[in-house]
C-alpha cells in the first residue's frame, strides 16, 4: 500500500489546464434572483421567448438549465434556475459561475426578506448586482419607493446618484427588458470578462438527468476553452466521450466556446449540479481520475459518518432519545432529487434528524445497497428501480428499498416511518371490568372480592381501579387473581373469580373493578 497525496491528482489536473493562448472577451453569465412572486420566472421566460438569436428560427424549446441570447450589444448567458438557493448551492460546491446577478423587485411590493437574502448572497459572492424593478405596468407600481428602500439599505442606484445599475421593467409586457440587458452588458464590460477559447474546455455542470432514450444528458456551461464532439470529459466522478451536443434550441452543434451552455451526451453517469468538468487528453486519464474521486468521496463519507462534532454529542445527550434516519436517495433527474432532499430535510424534528447520506441520479445500484447496510439507511428511489444485483443484495442485507413516482407519496411515507421511530407514548387501555358480588374478610390477608367479569378480560398483571358509583376511588394493582383455589393469569367475561387489590381493603359489594394495561401508541409528528 502506497500513501499518495490525495490532492496530487487534482493539482496535476489544474496544471495541465494552464495553457498558452490568447484571452478573448466572453459573454457574461447571469443569474436572476429575488423574492418569490416578484417575477423572476416571468423575466426569464420573457427573455427566452423573445430574445433568441437573430435569424434563428424557432424559440428555445428545451429547458436545459441554461440558455444564451444574442442582443444587439452582444451575447448574454442565463442560468435558468432562478433563486439564490440554487446560486448558493452551486457556490457551496465551489462553483462560482455567475458573473452578474439580476435582482428582481416588484415595484408594487417592498424590498422583502428574500430580496435582502438575494442581495447578501450576491454580495458574499462578490457578484455585481443589476436591479430590475419589475411590474411597472401595474397602476399600483411605485419604483421610487423601492429605490428609497434600497437607499436606506445603503444601496444607491444610479438615478439616486449611486453606482448600482437598475432599470424599471415589466416582465409581462416587456417594457425595459431590452435596456436591462444593455445595462447587464455594460456591467460585463466593466468586469472585462475574458477566456481563452483555444484550449481544452473546462467549466461547470448546470444540470444532469437520465433520459430514457438517450442516456445521461448533462448541461454544462463552458467557461474556458472550446468543447468539441469527441472530447474526453471528466465531470465530478463521471467521465465519457462527448457523443453529441445540443444547444437550448435542440440544435445539434459541433463545438461550444466560453460562456456557452450546451447539453452533452456520452457521460457514464449524471454528475451533480456544480461539479466542475474538464476535457482530458485521453479517455483513460479521465476514467482514472473519476474513479479516484469516487473512491475519495466514499472514504470521506465513511469518515464523516464516524466523526460527529462535540456539539452534536451534547445535543444528543441533552435530548436523551435522539434518533436519526439515514436515507439514500436516487432519482431520475437532478431536479426531483433536489426537491426531495429539500422536503426530507424539512421533516427533521427535535427528536429525529433526517440525514441524506447519499443522493444521486440513476438506478439503485449494489453499491447504494451496501452503503445503506453499512450506515443503517433506507433507500428511496424516485422513478428509478434497483438495477442488476441490487434487489437480491438488498433482500439479503435486509435493506428497505422504497420506490415512488409521486413526490408527495414519498414524503408522506417517510413521515410515517419517522413516526414509527419516535419513542411511543404509553397509553392506558381498559381490558375488562368485573363487578364485586361478595366480599370476604380473611384475617392476616385482607379483604377478598368475589367478582363476576362483566366485560373483556382481567389479567393478573393488570393495573386496577376501584369504581364506586361511577367514581374512581382507588388506583392500584392486584395482589392476587384466583379461580376457586387456583392462581390464574387471566379471567374472561362471564366467569367469576376472586381478587385482592394490593394494599387496599375498603371494597364493597356493587363496586366495579376496572382492569387496564399500558400500551405503546405510535406518536404523530407535530
Ligand atoms: P417568481 O416567483 O419570482 O418567479 O415570480 P413569477 O415570475 O412566477 O411571477 C409572479 C406573478 O407575478 C405571476 O402571476 C406573474 O404573472 C406576475 N408578474 C410577473 N411580472 C409581472 C409584470 O411585469 N407585470 C405584471 N402585471 N405582473 C407580473
């Protein structure tokens, strides 16, 4: 066994990527963020509908996660997943693809919490902002109010004497959208965005999914170099030769330069959104690194499972009956995997933490099952099934595999599973009643009740209540339960018996003895 530096591989990758060549200016990559319902999707849709490259027939028909448009001033590429969550998720994975953020604010509303969040996310990433004050077609719109609120947050827009660009638009009618894009391009000019189109391509994965007919389809954004058909691509832990490329209009293309989003066919799996991709010299090199990364990832996931933080230990001790539910999640497209991850995460409560220890696109494999077995997890498949040996191994290892095609069902079932895991609440259940027909005083022993069981069963280990005229006068347990002279375990309805209540002798004819037991009842989640 030879210990190799884990990062050596990646370093050599970076080294091999630095090439001589001329840097040329490239188009900006734009993300649209803002508060819900302020018009992010409408703006992206409007641009998609109307701003397709001039002279090209047909609109953008495919949702591949990104698209580019040609304006009079130049090209702009859009990431088609609005919202700062996606933006930050990508960033968390080390992928900063956005050059400029358009932050949409509805002029008939206010600067809202999510607007503020979006602003701070963009600022944290050091990405310049262009404000789009939207819905100015509405009679209730008041763009100046928004600008004032921004000014109060120390964000001075141009027409208020500041440096931040902003434009009043209507995503519905299209007023101002053209000018907004001009401002975006102006901002891009200031940034002096450059890339070298002559080297082997590198970039970031935007989206990936499994297409029933075509196999794994990955949308990538080329950041540097030019991606060509036949290139050997390494993307995250996947690799493969580019068999075909399409743009957002579904048109076959042969190569894609910097800032161009394309969907490619040919990878051996679905890389995750945010994974970096590189074009490698040959196929073996790409495969080798992909394998090494998979191995590293596996080792890391094993490590993180074992090492929990002090805080976590303290929290578990404090809670006493802390439990966690480990899940391996597989789905047909990245989108539904992310959606389920989100929803599952929200199911976590004080008492149970939902841990997604592995997620991915594609069928449930044997290695998923082994991981589940190693970490005590259940496997959830969304529109995917176990492949190859996975089912047999799962049966052998007794791993729970559940498959769904409706997100709602998956969430509900998981909730149920969690209720099963919660420590049950003890609840009393009356098992039977007996009526006292006669009492016998026995010296040194106490008073024995001669009873007739009138309903259900009385068990020797039951708890009992003495009820007189409908009122509970004593709660305790039995000291003895006999039929004739014999001790018995239980007496059913219709039989008479002798009972003595432990430490209690004040019994009368006509009293009712109610027997009850504690049963465990599943707790519902709050
Ligand atoms: P998102 O949640 O930010 O993606 O917002 P949407 O794009 O889904 O828009 C929310 C609602 O506002 C929809 O009903 C849109 O039709 C409406 N809307 C968006 N932009 C405009 C606009 O410029 N003018 C008007 N009148 N309505 C708009």
